[in-house]
């Protein structure tokens, strides 16, 4: 199989690239390194893939990619995520909407058996849970809106496509940072004995989905050809319970939690996937145990020097 992975140097993309290499695929990776700045996350397979420094906002960059037919184009490159898009809405629109249009144009020109798009559960907005694919969407940030635009562009492109809507992915490779996800940032916050894990809203919840489970579905995107499908666990975890589990992993007490009001733009309190369509297509949902997944994530952060404290 010949595959192109945009965003293949990032958190989820690096796991996908590794999975494709393991399956024997010829893999071309296109990324502008804006997220990780290095090839660190794909270092172990670097000599088995072809990397191209490409910005999906630039059709000329895409034009320099290896030509010819691709069996799969996985489009993961994105400006991530809600908070960054509030501060840089134009960057978000150019990357997540226009960039998707550019990658679709490349796919149409070269030929592609299946275009796989990683949409976001953010696009549902603040609707009742569990969120199902047929529910009306109410994007509430530029990121949520532009990821939805990417879906629409893929579906209306005329190319065979699979659209997955991912729910709060976590695992090794998720690097802490200002605009990044809650789990690595909570773990990093604990390095400073005087700092607390901030819980933004006592009732807030999410559906935390382990990266290997997500990638197993991406690799089998053929099964969801022509569909829009949630990838989540169907389990609702309160953020406060997540934080408490993390504290336990590090042998710390609940006094390391602090409660604050949600950020003004963060209107989505509860988020959990309806997984009926996922299970209809793929069978019983694949879900790594949350505590196990958090432990693996913490060990990776520690082993790569990103947090000082080892989990117990
Ligand atoms: N992580 C999650 O919880 C989650 C949830 C829902 C959807 N998604 C989607 O999954 C995909 C991967 O997310 P991730 O968590 O791995 O994020 P990430 O930031 O780690 O990876 C995105 C990659 O895209 C690259 N990129 C950004 N702008 C680019 C551009 N203009 N041109 C080329 N490359 C560019 C970055 O350098 C990075 O390597 C994204 O499309 C994201 O919207 C992620």
C-alpha cells in the first residue's frame, strides 16, 4: 500500500505512521513541523519513510510531493486546537479549512482510493450527550468550525472518503504545552510542588480515548468508507476524576487540585461519544483501560525528560 500522511510528525500522526510502516506500507509524510519542530516522534521509523517539509496552506509545497496514485491519504495536519484558534482564527481557517481543500485537490489530481479525515468532537459544540453522528452540530470556536468545514470539503469532494470524529485522544507522544491537551499538562504541572491541577468546571467531562485504539480504526478506515464515524469509548469521565486518578498515579493527595470557572469560550461542559455506529462497523469498542493508558503516558513523559517525577 502507498500512503500519504499529512501531519505525520505529530502526536496521532506519528503513531499512525508507525502502524503503516509495521503493516509494510510505503509511507510519505508531509508536515511543516509547526507542532513538534523535530522528527523526534518518528525517529524510530525515519529511515523507513519518506519525509517532506510541506505546508498544507501552500499548493506549491504539495506540488513537490511524490506524484502518482496513493492508496490512502490520511489528512491529519491541523492547527491544534480550540484555544489556539481563538487567538489565531485566520491561521486556523487557512490551515484547517483551506489546507484541507489543498490536500483534497492534490488527492484528486494524483488519484486516491480513500481519503481519511480526522475530524473533531469539538465540532458538535454544546449539545446533549452522548453525541451521535446524525446530531445537529453547533461549532463554538474557529477550530470547531474549521474542522467541520474540513469534513464538508472531504464529503463533497467527489473522492471516496472516511471521516472520523475523534474524542479527546491521549497517550505517549502528546507533548505538554500552552495549546496542548489536559493530560500531559496536568502531569507536568505536578513537577512544581507549589502548583495545582486546575479543574475548569466541577461537572466538566470528556471521553478520553487512547491513541493506539484510535490508530487501529484509522488503519482500518476502509471499513467505514463513505461514513462519518465517532471514535471514542462511550465512557464519560469527569475531569475531576481524571485528575484524581493522575494524582494517585504519582502518589499525591487531592489537595493538589484547584477549582476554577471554565474559560469564557469553553462552552462545552460534557462531551461523550455515542459509539453505536463505531460498534456496528467494527464490533465491540476497543478501549484501553484509562488508568493503564495514563500510566503509559506518564512513563513516556518521564522517560523523555518532559516531567521530572516518575509515576509510582
Ligand atoms: N488530539 C486530539 O485529542 C484530537 C481530537 C480530535 C481531532 N484531532 C485531530 O487529529 C489530527 C492530529 O492531531 P494531533 O493531536 O496529533 O495534533 P498535532 O499538533 O500533534 O499534529 C498535527 C500535525 O500537523 C502539523 N501541521 C500543522 N500545521 C500544518 C501545516 N500548515 N502544514 C503541514 N503540517 C502542519 C503539525 O506540525 C503536527 O505535526 C488533527 O487533525 C486534529 O484536529 C485530534
